């Protein structure tokens, strides 16, 4: 289902890259205002038209008190008290660091490789077509072999593929040669690997987090990743500013993969830690999502229902 959902998103991305992206410099304000209005309409319609069911009351706060302060303390204790989920949080936080420099790829493509905005838009269209092909395959693999394995395969492959990008430090082809190279690299490496890693959110999250606390843990993961992303963006900019002073502007942008390689390596390390922790908590056949102590003591199962004791898997 998520694979087909992503295909719809990719189709809209193709339309944007085809018709809008080439006008990014000349119609900057109109594009942003239009995007804001589209989000307002789209998310507004979703909030008004999608109806949710009823839910049981939340479990008691771990200190037995009520109120906003007690609820906030319980939220953070629940989300941050279990090392098993910290591995997943750290995967995302290091991933935010790794991806922070990607916003500067447009300068790499224009200033270092000489592409026009229209050519970059066509690369985006080609990428969307490639992902349309690969995402159902990645979704099938995730269902067949478990998302944690598919994401891990993708991250290992991505880490091995990053050094390929260092070729631009020593070779400056014509824009058209780079254009076709990028498409070929996308077909063989970038797009299939990216679709494997995309099984992280939400397929992997749905299989790792306890069902009854899924939204809570997802929000904690997003919050931590966003906080890191704020500082990571500033640090990535400082990194490129420093490189521009030491080397040429072209060389500085060609060293974006060095930043990505370091932090994606950190993310991969914690992904291995998560995989081993997942195996320890039951793996394929018997995985039971660990619960915060005060919820487990109330006899609540990871799927949100209640039962007797013995719900916390042994470490």
C-alpha cells in the first residue's frame, strides 16, 4: 500500500519537475505561495474529511499525576527510556546530519557540473520514473524479507556507492555527459538503493514501534530528527563555506559526498545495532516491541490491548 501511495507522490513530483522547476529563479515567490496554498488546501481537506474512530483512554502517567507537566514528563520517559528505540532514533538523527548537505546539490549541479535548471528538472523526472519502477519491488521485498533487512541492505549499498561521486574531483565532463551519467548512475545505483532505504518510514517503523504507542514514538523520532536537522543545516553550510575558502568553489561542492559518507556511516552503525536488538527481542517469528516499564506493569500489550503479566521481553 505504501509503495502505491509513494507512486502517486512521484507522479506529482514529475509534473513539478517538468513544468515548474525550470522557473525557480524567475518565479520564486509564485512557486512558494502556490505550494503553500496547495498544502493548505490538501491538508485542510484531509483534516476535515478523514474521520478517525474512537480510542481507549491513555494509560495513567508514570508518576500517577495528571496535568500537562506530568504528561510531558511521561511522554519523554516513555519515548527515551528504552535503548532499543534509541538505536532507531539515532539512525534518523545521523541520517538528518547526512542529508543536511543535500540541499546544496543544486549548486553542485549548476556551478560544478554546468547544468541548467531545466536539465535538473528532467533529472528529477527521470528519477521519479525510475522510482515508480523500483518502489513496488522494494515494497514486495519489505513484505517478503522484513523492512529491517531491506533498509539495512539499502544502507550498506548506499555507503558503498557514495565514493563513486568522488570521481568529479578529478574529472569535469561536459554538462550533457554528466546528465547522461547521472541517469545511468540513477538506474543502476541511486534509485533502487533509495527505494530500499525508503522502506524505513513507515514500513519499518510500523514493525518496530509498539502498536498502541505508534504515534507517540513516531513523533519523538520526528522531533529528534528535526532538532538535529536544524543544526545540521547550519553546520553543512559552514562546512562548505570553509571548503570554499580552502579550495575552489567547484571543489567545495564536489566534496559534499564526504560529509554524507561520514554521517551515513554513523547511521549505518546504529542500524546494525537496531538489527541486533530486534533479533534479541524475538526477530522474525517472535518479535515483541518492548514497552515502558509503567505501561508494562499495567498489563498493556504492545498492540494497545491489555492482558496479564509477562509482556516485556527479556533482554
